C-alpha cells in the first residue's frame, strides 16, 4: 500500500494543470466542500464508474437476451421480437413503472406525475389526473423505480409489451404479470451469465476504453492516495473488464491490479455497508472452496464479499477520510454514508444535459426575463 506521504496539495496541483481546459459538461460539481488533503483512501465501483458502457449497444443486448427468455420461459409469442427493441431517448433514469395500470411515469421533485405514457402513447390529461390526489409512494409493490442505467431496458420492454399486448389482446385490469415477466427474464439473463459472457466475447463493442482512466488513477496514486475497487460484479468478469480497461496503458503498471491497493468483487452492496459478511479470498466466481481472508490484505488478490466495518479495521483507514465513488444513488451513495464514508456520484446523463443547457442558454435566458416581466406586471396590476 502507498504510505500516504504526499500532501493533498500535490493532487490539487496535478488536477489544476488541465482544469481550465475542461469543458463545463466534463467537470466535477460539489454540493458539499471536499478537501482532498483530508482524504486518504478512494474506492471505486466498476460498472458505470470505472467502466463506461456504450449504452445503446448494451440496451440492444439486454433486450435481445430478455426477449429470448420471455419467449422460452414465459410463453410470449415470437411476434414480440419485431415489436420489442431499443427506443433511444425514451427511457431515462428516474422513471417509474406503474405495474397495475401499465404506465411509465416521470415525476417532479415532489414525486407528483409531470408526464406519463401508456405503452408508447402519452397519457391524456384525464388519465394523468388519477395520480394527482397524492404523491407517488414506493412503500408497496405497485410502483417500480428505474434508478440505474442497467434498468433502462426494463422500462423500454415494459412499455413495448404493454403496447403490443393491448393491441393484440385488448386492455387488462392489471399489468403486474407483464412487469413480473420482464423482471424475471432480465434477471435470468444476468444470473445465467449470458449477458456478461457476450460482453466478454466482444468487449470493445460494449465498453469504452480510454487512456484518461489510467492517467487519473496514476495521478491519485502519485498524490499518496490509497485506491480500492469495490464492485458487485463477480471476480472473473471484474478481472476481464478491468484488464481490458487498464492493462498496457502505462509502463509503470504491468497489470491493472497494480493500480489498486485492495480489490473486492461480489461485494453484495448495499448489504456490504450495513450487514456483517466474511471476506473471502477468491480464485473463481463461486464460493465453494473459497478461503476466508486472514491476515493483511494483498493488493494483487481479488477478494469477495466482506463488509465495510471489517475493511476499515483491516486497513486502519478513518471512515471520514475515505471517499467512495459510484453511480447508484441507493447501493453506492446512500448506504455507504451509513459507514461515514465521503461519497461522490457519477451521473453519466449530466454530460448531455449540460450540453443541451449550453445550447439553449439564450432561449432560457429570454424565457426567464419574460417570466420576471410577467411577475412584475402582475404585481403592479394587483396593487395599482
């Protein structure tokens, strides 16, 4: 492990070298102060954090494999192959599926419905009004939230099947079974290994490789930070993907494992942060025969499972001086805060959102000026 002898100011200087040249949509945004000199260890999730997926290609693959299982395991007709396909721009993170009425909903910050679709048909004002009596609550089984990028194909498939089945069979009293079938089939594609096997067989098609990742990790290590990987992906897939991303990128690192002080796969987040679990020394993807990890942790070994308290005790890290970077608001960010770790969230969508904001800045400014003028005139009329 690094001895942490370099100051946080060294890292700041390294980051400032190119800071002014970084486009706004590629920058880091803070809602709390973070003094890097007070951070000793930085951990990373892998999927959608260290590994950036080609979203449309991944959605195509996920839908293809899920449709296969809907037909073979749930008895859906072959005709759905022509109707269930990727719809770029339709599904975004944060959408909600109403599993009873067959609707896909977009909520505002107060969890009220601002827009909705039944299949791919936009809801009428009357249909939307059924949701206006109270804010959507997620304490039951009726509503399902798409809170990860992996969940976007699920939204598309649910909407497509609602549209197809209503057209061919008519309206239903409940669409819950359709949602359950989609959920079962997409989970099966992940559980049986077929999704990740296809990714491993043609990794460049699904994963973006960039020298920038190696450079960023090298800068962090050079500043004295200790780095670790903490991912739910299994060891074999983690080893393959990280090798693809980092092997042969820099001569100082013969293997991707040399970038990190500790590597934990199959971490079972969010339970990793809240529940006890034994840390295992892994040689494969399966627990049988895996040994409990005793003694000091080795940087070139992939471990499995474990828990945050045990990790902190073994390393001697101070929780408040440990930063964790992930993409999942619940599994990575909220739960890791239970361990008193500092957190950073990767929001991939911000890049395109900020690009769009910059492109429409002039129009948005004009609209805001008109809104202010309307407010002023309304006030003057009311009190004239």
